[in-house]
C-alpha cells in the first residue's frame, strides 16, 4: 500500500515539474512572439480605421432602407381606407345636384 502512495506522489511531482516546464516555455515563447502580436494588432487597427467610412456608409444605407420599409409597413394598411374615401368622395361629386337652380343669364 505504501508503494502505491509513493508512486502516486512521484507521479504527481513529475506532473508538476512538466507543468512548470510547459509554463516556462509558454512564457518564453510569448515574449519571443510578442513583437509579432503587436504588429498584428497594429495592422488590425489600421484596417479597422480604413473600413470605418465604408461601414458608416453601409450603416446609413441600411438605416434608410429600414426607414423606407417601416414607412411602407405603416402606410400600406391605410391604402384600403384611402381608396374607400376616394370612392365615396367621387360618388358624392358625381351624384350631387345643386340645391338651387341658377337663374338664366
């Protein structure tokens, strides 16, 4: 039983050592590749700044399209009401007679 406990402790120490070595290598590689990461961030920022006008124009076009669609969504249900009013107005104008006959000139 004591042998298994010893083997477990040794394997745990070996795992800790390998983990520590991996962390050290990762830290070293992080510092080695840090300039390339900084250059990558600078390029991403530059391309982002160059794309800002294009994104602004696309956003304005999108908002205009959305506004036109919303306007149609509000006005389209009113079309039958407007047509009914025009039909009633046209019939009233067509069938209207003057209340008094004008005197002959």
